[in-house]
C-alpha cells in the first residue's frame, strides 16, 4: 500500500512524505448455510496484520496493527467488488512526548484503537488466486485515554494478491434460500471506562479516572445476525466529580455526583458473527450538565460543533459472546471493548460485561 497522512487540524500540521504499508491477512470463507453467512454472500473473516511507515520517522515513526476483519463481496460476478472492514489495536513506535516530540498531537500513546475501511476491485483471477486493486481509509485513536489525541488518518491505495483453496470458495452456494426470523430480547450491560480530563489537543498526561456505565435495552434480532436495540443508559464520570470538588465550582458543588452524571437515550445495532458482534450505537444526551463547564475550560468553542457534541453520543466496538449467537440461546453472557465519543470526538475507552435474555 501507498498513500499519505491526511491533516485533521490546520495549525502547524507536521509534514510527511509518502506513507508505505503492507498487510498480511489470514482468513477463511464462511460457508455455513445455517447461519448469518448466507445473508451476505458468504463473506470472508479473519485476522489482519498491518505495518506502516508513516512518512516522518522523527514525529510519527511506524505503526503496527492487529485487527479482526470481515470482507463482503458486493456482486456475484466474474471480477467483483469487495468491501473490507477491520477494527482492532495499533502500536506506534513514536508518539507525543512533552520534551522530545511536542509536534505529534495526533497520537498521545503507544497503543491505540485501529480502524480500516477499504474498497477492492478484482482485476484478475485464476484457480486459487485473486489479484485486486483498491483504496481506503485508515484511522487510529487512543479513545481519550491519554492526551493529546487528535487521531491519525490516512488515505491509501492498495495492490493485493489473495491465495486460497479453490475447492472451498463458496461460488456454488449463493443460491441457498434465506430463511427470515425475528427474536425479541432484553440486554443489560455494566461498563467501566478510563480517560483524561481535557480537550482533544491538550498535552496534559494527567491522572486517568473511571467512567461507570449501566445500560438497559430492548430489541429484536433479525434473521439470527442483526441485533437492533433501543434503551437508556446512566454514566458517572469520576473526572467531573474530582474537578467539581477540587475547584469548588459554584454551579455544581451543591450536588457534585449528580452533576457528574449523564443520562442518555440510545439506538444501537450489532452485526452478529457467531461468538463475535460488531457493535455500533448512537444516542441523545438527556442530562449531562457538566459538559458545558468542560467545554468552556478545555474546548473554548460555543459554535454548532459544541452543541452537536453536547447532544449526541456515539459508541463503537466489539463484543465476545459465551454461546454462539446463531443458536439463539435464551441466556447468554458477553464481554466487550468500545470507544465512546461525543458526536465524533473521542470521550473514553470502555470495557463491558453484559447479559442477554431471549424472550421468544
């Protein structure tokens, strides 16, 4: 792969040359005709290793990522298009340092989240070989667990060769009938997250404190693989409480714990793949009083972006289920890890444990 870092802030963005990268993917065709695979033309899933030189060794160094991925075939034709999505963890050999590397405000820690989205076109295929050309987007962020944290974005072009066993390619399974079903469920989860107090660009390196979350939701599983839910969640921020008590803030000191709380309504969807779920949520903050104070101190911005970040919450990550979700068990438990955001700005990284109860 080859490409370029895309600037996401305008003031003194560090220069970089050509970004070069490679990826090694170990995956398999999903040919189980009794599960979610049939609904998406039997996509490929696996584990991707990604390594990249970012074009400025002094400031950015190198990036290495390990991510589960899924790859969808868009049309069943001779030279089809594919979409590949991956989310996992990245390691940067060079990141922000208050003495030796103050220019790197994009990445504030060695370990971060990593996300990639690519579109590929098959340009040649033979038994056991696919050649593909494509392009896509790569993003890394530590989820506000260590500042600064603007995040690092790249645009990349790719030339790829895929080697496989032609006998296992699911080309003859695309006519399998797709049975439809609906199942109602209740979800409860408890989460604990960590973050620093400060805006995206603040090189604070301060104390990390907890964010506690409890969420209850009701939803429907469509066709054993698409989990749609809606509900309410409560959060409590230790950082907010500590700030209110330490500064004796006149607007919030009368009830610091209540004013350090957040209640929001959410709608979420989860793509189930056996034991693994790719989880995305959007929410509307009903109560988050301290965000105004946080914004005044750290963001210094009262424009439209401020109101969007105050009103809307978002969340994305992975869940791991104890029992294969395709079996539609009445009782199931899961653990997960997610990045939470205020609209599109990282808020905190979270670890969860949850319980799933099937009503029918």
